[in-house]
């Protein structure tokens, strides 16, 4: 489990406890020969918190200019791209889906995280034929605000998609 995934899970669980919401976020253990559909699953009877989150982390300080669909996502032995597999899982499970991308800026700089609704990512990949999300594209989506060592959970803000103006 990456630090980003761990902190996101802890942030959700703290949020649920502090707000008296029945819910739990967890990381599904990855096994060598079993595919892992998403990095973080959030379970709750409240439909606003029934979701799956795929986490990616890129090093902007080391020259990364974009999140590439061919480089940062996998293709299984059957030739199915990870975006398509996750889209199928979300559709079948009824979960809302998100891509959370952490931008690592280097030593001494705060990390930034942005959240992309999965429906938009799926459209970009499958309908519009996009091959990447540039750093500037990612910054058009809602930032996952940080407070101290945790993220502030606000799915209503995340579902809005791209931030306008």
C-alpha cells in the first residue's frame, strides 16, 4: 500500500468517526495472481460514500508532465485495459468511482492531490480517445484539500468534475 492510499483510507475513516456516519474505507489486499480492481473501497449505506478509488502518484519533480493511460495503467493477459476493467467493476457494483492522483513536487514541497470522477476518465479514454491527462488537465479537477497529515473528505465537491473559472 502506498503512503497516499494509506493516508486516504485513514482520512475517510476519521471523517466517518467524527461525523457519526456508518462507513468504512479499506484497501483490498493485492494477491499475486488475483486482479485488484481498485486501490481503495469505501463502503457505506449512505450512497454518497459507496465508492471505489484508483490511486496514482506521479513525480512532477522528476519531470513527469502527464498521467499516461499506457504507462500508468495496466493491460491484463486478455488485452483488457485497466480503465475498462475498473469501469466494468464500478458499473456492476453500483459504486461511484474516482481516480485520485497525487502530484509529488519534490523535497520541501507539499504534495497535491486531485480527484477525477471515473465517468469522465472513462469518457476521455473510451470515447474521446485521449492518451493522457496532463498536469494542467489534472489541476482543472477538484483538489483534495489537505489539513496536517490527512485529506479533507468532500465527495459532493468531487462529483462536480472539472472546476470552472
